[in-house]
């Protein structure tokens, strides 16, 4: 859930075939349709992610109060999705059961709007630890060009259908073709899933009573 990255190569036409939001083609993987998101999809994807992250330990550590969560998580997610939309690296399952937001190589985007969301929405008593955690993640971010997986979420009633793996596949295949690694920060409970996708754990981070966050890297395969 941090941001920073480097040198863009769009998903090629054999994977997702357009730069036009109007044609918006899909990939088929075992009957799962993965589509490139446009601005018109944003409210649907945001609603699905609000459900997907309702029980996420890190997000709810930041926003334990229901009002905080319902108010500020959408603003936090919007900051990442806006960046993904601008590079056409936001994807969703047809029907909006799940979505993924990638930041491509070569991108250094302004994190100040996200910092303002944190300052406004995270309780003052928890802000010092929250900012220390995110600063550690940012300072230790990989220096080599890579794809950064900002958000991957599946609506609870749509889980265990293979959506997560299907959502990752377009960019991971691009990583393999271009020989560029991918990076994700996740909870320890998600390590097994990402290992199945070829990621390896390289570090972990914890501040105060915040849940442990691990960083994983996937080398091109």
C-alpha cells in the first residue's frame, strides 16, 4: 500500500488489446472475464473494494471506527485507482466481483493527496505509528524498475472462484515478457497465495501494534 515506481510498458495487444476505453476488450481465463477499467467503472470497483477490505487487519487498524472506514477508505483507494486509470493498469472481473490496481514501472506520482487522506482520517493517537510504517515501506522500496501491485481485492461472496489469480495474470505475463519484476506488500496470511503466483518474501515491517506487513518480489519467469 505504498507507491513509487519506474518506465512504462503498456500491456500488449495479445493480452489486453486496446488503449481505447470505449472498446474495453477482455481476457478469458477459465471463463473469468478480466477487463481494463475506465473512469465509468470507478464507482463500481470502489464499492466492491469497500466490501473486500472490510475485514482487512491493516486497513481496519488504520480505520477501526465504522464511520472512519466507510468515509476514508474510499478516498484512500481512489488515490491509487486514479493513478492506475491514468496508465490503463486498473483491471476488474466482469461483474465487478474483484479488481486490481497496478502502478507500472517508470511512474513517480505525487503521494501528497494520499498523505492528506491519512492525516484527516486516521485518529491522531495512531497517526505517528501509521506514518512511520508507511515511511519505512517507502524508504525501503525496491530501486530497480518494477510493477507495483497497489491493491488486489475480491468481494467476499465472490471469493474462491479464481478471481485473484486471473486478475494478476495479465501484468505477470507482461513482466515475464519484458523481464521486469513485480512487487507487492501484503499480510502474512496472504503469503501462500502470492507464492503460488511466483512471489518470494524478502522483508517484513511492523510498527507499534500495527499488523505485520511483508514485502514480496516476483522475478520474471
